[in-house]
């Protein structure tokens, strides 16, 4: 009798172990299916998300896609961020301004506009990073937009945002004087070309009417970065994430906008030949 009970107990233990093993295997299969269907959406280390972004990451030396990146269109083009009749000068990408090397360029306007220049998205891209900071007591907004194919662009010195972008900006850390460090957004909404982003630019005090635009091809370093200057000049080396990948974005405009912006005088009086990128 005792022997039979022991055998029955032994069979029962084996059955329990088998059931636990089957449940564990099924759970693992379900987990694998879910993670394959929905890539990680954590703030850092995103390889993709529900909006479709393939993120590019800078590892201190170069940019790398964190997933399978689609091909960019060829030729690469951008739209003008503004009505070109509202601006009267350019800031050159790839020049020393104010004692610092500036990979980005920009556009300036007449003080009579009262800083009221509308800025829009220049291509389809995902909202990637942002910052809000104080200059002369006024909040300035900066946004980075990333295209999965490996193109990023930055808009900076935006003064008044549209309601949509103000809602995004409200998620950023509180503005501090001259602290423009960027923060990644937890979600990366797709911002379509032509979407209105800001309605005022620059610094209202003194009617300093301008905004910055930088465009970066993350797929390969630019030609300037291969020169000896980029091996020795610390102003250029210290911002490798941008300076080694920035473009002369004027060249990627099209039609009459390209003609009009290329014809504008340089805002800071520098000769056109001082740009590392624009020839």
C-alpha cells in the first residue's frame, strides 16, 4: 500500500514538473513574439518605435544606425524653412562666429518684422531631441529632427512656438541661462515637411531677428572633416558629432528658394569663402 502511494506521489511530482516546464516554454515563446513585434521604446537605446523611427546614435567617434535604416532619396533635398521674402541675410554653416566654430547656418530678418517669422519643417522626420534655455532672460527653443535614413536637422533660437510644439517643449527640463543641453523625447512623433513649428524667432530685446538651421548627413563624414585642419583645430574637433557631419544646406534647397537664399548677403559680414562647407 505504502509502495503504491509512493509511486503515485512520484508520478504526481513528475506531472507537476512537466506542467511547469511547458508553461515556462510557452511563456518564453509568447515573450519572444511580443518583443519581435514591438521593439523597445525606452528613452535611451531605442532601435525603433511604434512611429517607425530607426534611431542613429553617436558613439563618440561616428554615427551608427541602431537598426536597418532605409535608403535616403537621391538627390537629397530640403524645403525652405521660411517664406524667403521674410529674410534678408544668411549665417554660413561651417564658420567661426563669436569665437566658436558653428557647424550650423541660419537666416536673419529685418527688425521691422518684430521677430515674427514663421518657421516650418524642412523634410519629413521624427522629433528626436529638444532644449529650452534662457538668453537675456528670454526662453529660446531648439529641436533636433531625425530621418531614419540618416539625415538630421536642427532648428534653434525659436522664440514662440505653435501650440503643438509648445506641448512638446513643455516636456523638457525647465530653462536655465545659457544651458542648451538637449534631452531626448520619450516619443518620436513624425513631423511632416511644411508643418509649422514657430511663429517668432530670435531675441526680442534689441529686435535680434534670426534663427539657426543645421543639416547633418549622419551616413558619412563630410569632406571638410578629412582635411588637416580637422585633425588639429580643437574648435572643430570638440563638436565632432556635428562638425564632421554638417552640410552646406543651401545646396539642398530647390527651385526659386535656393536661388533666393543663395543670393542673400552674409549676416555677420564674413566673406562667403570662410565657410568650411559652402564653396
